[in-house]
C-alpha cells in the first residue's frame, strides 16, 4: 500500500485544511496502488488544474470541492439555519435565558441533528453548560469544553461511616490531595500510571511537549467546583447489579478533569476550528472540525487522550486514599462529561457532545452531585432518546461566581455547613452551597431520565483554597 501523508501533499501544492484531509481520504480509498512518484505527480496536477478532473471517475468530487473553495471569499461565513431544530428542555423554568439562547444557536448549526438541555443548565462558552448536541461528522471543541473529560469517580467501602475517625479522614484529604490551577507534584512525589505510556502523546509535537506538564499534575485536582470528599452513601434497598445490601457506607467522591493538559488542547483546537470554520459572531464559539479531515481526527485523538488522562488522575487519587482508609472496596463508579462520543441516533452515527451532562443510556451508572452541603445521587440511566441518553451533571449554578462572592457572607456559608454536618477544607464563597440550584428540584425535573440507586451526603469536603477558578 502506498504511504503518502499530509506533508507530501503540501509539497505538491496543497494547503493545510479540509481539502487536504479529503485528498488523503480519496488516496487511501482509491489510489493506494499507485507508485509514489506517479501519485504525487497526479495530485500536483490536480492542485494546479482541478477543472481538468471534473469527469475523472475518482477525483471528480474532490476537484469540484477544490474549485468551490478557490471561488469562495477568503472570509466566507458559514450561515446558520434560519430556524433552530426542535429540542427538549428539562426543568426550563429554572434555566437562565442566556443558556437557552446559546442552545438555540447550537440547534441552528448546519451540522446539528439533535439536542437537549439538562435541568442544571447555565450559560457558558459556545454550547451552554448542561447542553447536549448531536452533530453529523463534526466535533466542536467548545461543545466539549475546556476541561476535557472532567468526571465524577466514586469508591464505596465496606465500612460504616459511624466507625470512622473524622480527624483521620480529614488528615488523609489534606495530605493526599492537591488542588488549584497550575499546581502539581515534583520529583519523587510524582505518580506513575500506564496512561503516560500511551503512544498518543507522540501524535504531534504540540501534544508531545505537554507530556511533562501532564505527568507533574497526574493525581491532582483543579480549582473552581472540583473536589475530593468523604461522605455517607445510603442504599435504601439492595442493589443486585452492584452487589451491595441496603445500608450506610463510607464513600469517597471526586470531581475533576484533565487539568492544564486538557485545557491547553482545548484552546489550541478551538483556535484552529475558528480559523477553518467561520461562523456568525453570535455562534463563533461553536466552530467545528470536520471528522473527515486531518484536523478533526487529530482533535479526536487528543480529546480521547485527555479523557484517559483525566480518568488516570482519579484512579491515582482513589488508589492513594484507599491504601490509608483500609477496608474493602464494594464498588467503584465513574462517569465523565465535557466529552464527545460516537453514538447512534435515528439509525445513523453521530457525534454526541455532552458539555456538563452525564451519559444516561439504559442501565448506565452515573453520579450527580449537589453541592458541598447538599446530597448527590448515584443513578442508573433510563436511555431516554429525547434527552440524547443524557442527564444533568450536578445541581447547576444559580448565582455566578461574582454574584456569589458579593451576596453570600462567610457567616451564612458557615451556618449552612454546620447545619449539614459538613467540614470544609479550602473553597471560597463562590462555591457556597447557596450559589447552586436545589438538587432535589433538579432531580425531580429529570425523573424520566434516571433512576436513583443511592444518596451520597458529603461530610468532609476538600477544594482549592487559592482562588483558582477552573471548572
């Protein structure tokens, strides 16, 4: 099979972009038996005279696209559809208008084939937080989000919480976790994990140069709403699938993502998408990468690597904590958001973006937290297609960080924590429980999407205490 790459085609006159990616696809599918020199000569001639190939049995479609691209104005803007496609909104009464407006723009993209808005939704960049969007052959970096692969991870121990020494648990969280933007580990304190051996770190020079930073932050957590906490998980009845009897157990719950590694990938590919996919100003942050192009495939690989890295961070944290807590693990449950998946919708493969939304396919387990002083819930998805097999990823903010810091006092926050028997390590007023929606109302708005398996009540909560604002 003839080996030809993007650099060869660029030497033949092609430019980085969608046409180059499609040319590589045509070569792989139809021209791989040609010798290298003849193939380069053919592609160079095609680049120079595409009109001569409009009747070519293999190259006609590519030649047509090349002619259309050459005729398009340099700053051509891709128009949105006149009307937003229909989509389901859950808990609409508690969702701010800005989030709905953003979702309406997303549903007008020419690549959109489905969507839904979860009851914890609020305004973000590009796709709103709590937005679910299915697209045809397109991946939207800001539809995934900055913190690629951000996730929840839960470990359930065979230990009644009542027998635990809370001072010991607090010491474990202080000593074994690290929080905040830019923070990580150095030297012998760095963790080891198989993810560091993933060959995808060598996919491009850009990704490769991020590996050392990723290693230093492996097993750490971000700022903002990221946390690691001990609490009580209560099963009202036995769960056969998890093999856990009714009762109350000690559990560790964590929420964090791919740290600076994922954020840098998100920024790089968002800029690239905006260069290649020019949209009207109001929808500019919804720029996509075509999955048939080299750029789209490159982002897809980098996104999946960031997701694997985020999972590894949680595994390191839970491994370190488990060694000190003792007891046996009854179960572990993990789910991620801020990601894109290849899934089936209406009989065709689509790219489903869940930006701050939990996968909730039939039988799929997930964790939906409330706030530092409100319960979270272990859930099992019902597979509701109108929600694109999704649910909320939390309670959702009702106050912006700025408003929370202005309107909530330290005294009021301390009173809420005390009333709920919560010990807090770190965090600021921007993460106060009152900044979040009522988790019970959010769960009621999505009872068609998930079944509640167990309730988790936070007791000792560790968050960033340096003013970090990562989400």
